[in-house]
């Protein structure tokens, strides 16, 4: 059965094309409030967590979401950069002794929060790798994963962000961390242009005005954009100008402050679903 259809019912958006079956990759943009947190379950069942929100509580939003999804082991944990709205929840996860490997650009931050994170990694005793621009990761044989940015020597810690391009057959995702237009996005356009096109984009820096530049978006050309952002946040995220640029790029926009945790599932052959309020 070929063809495409769109179904909207009970808060669920389903987009389907091509009927060939393949193992599913499930990607969650978790509603952690004003911060970032993502959960990826790969086709072979590996569990990847990218950032963990800003709660230090043992009942943090990220931990609660993992429990809801019955996650008891994390194969790969990625800290995109050492800001508290990304790392606090990861420290809590590490303290639960369920992590097998950690990746981090190892930006030389001296904050108490980042020190606590590193101490938690050491206590966990798992391998601790430095992510670098240009790395490729073999976390699942069904996926191609390229690191388009991860730097330890930049003046703005947001530009240290791990940016991952994940390819699952014909479906592509770009996780942009807190990358800024004036530095990281422009560098990726110059150095990794062929890797930028992506059907799904986790929007950089919560939709701030300093990310998701017009040139960058024209190269990514996302069909769907996911913004992780807290309701009524004091930063004014997402910026109206950024929303305008995303719309001008032809992208549909889903926000965690409006739709809760978001799920994007792909089978690698063109079929995908997007679900809200997960």
C-alpha cells in the first residue's frame, strides 16, 4: 500500500507513507520545562538520553518520564553542554546507576553543577568519552550518527553544544543543542552542508532569537520542528522571529509548552508518526 495520509484525533498526529516494514526508532522530546531532554530508543532497543532538564530532584521530570516508559538501563547518555537546564537531570539519572556510557564535549566549565555531574559519572564507573566535531557513532547498526559540532574551546558555552545528525534509512533527524547562528550554525553550513538536510529538527536553544538562522534553516529544510521550552519562561522563548523563520522554511512547529512531551517514530523507509502529550 503506497501513498500518504494525515490523521488528527485525540491529540495525536499521525503521518504515514510507504508500507514496507522495518524496525522502529522512537524519539521523544521530553517536556522538562525550560530546558532540554530527549529519549531515543533505537531499532535494536538501545536507549539514548540527550540532556536531562534542570531539576535536581530525584523525582525530576526526566526521571519520571523514564520511569513512565519503563526505562531501566541507558546505553548512551549525552550532555550537549554544561548548562544547568541540560545537565541537572542527567546527574540525577547517573546517581541511579543505570548508565553504560557518557558523552560530553568536556567544555572546561568550573560550576558546581558541572563538577557534580562529573563526580556522578566517576561514581557510576562507566566509560566517559569526549565528543568532538566530526565524530561518528556506532550506537546502533541501523543508524548513521554524525557529530556536526562538539567543541571544548569556545567563548560561548552554547557553541560547545553536541549537534547530532541521525539517519535512519530515509528518515533524518537533527538535534541542535543550544547552537547559535553566528558561530556554530554558520560553521556547520560551511563544513557539513551535505549533512544538514533533515526531516525532523530539534530546534536549537529553545527557539531563541540567536538560533535557527534563515540560512541554516534553508539548508536543513525541516518538515517538522520540535521546540523544548517552558511555559511562561522569563527568556521569551521561543522568539517570534524564530517562529517566523521556521514557518518561512516550510516547517510545522510542535512545542513542549503547548503539546507536552512529543514522540516521533520512524521505520527507516519513509513511514513516521508524530504523537503529542506523551
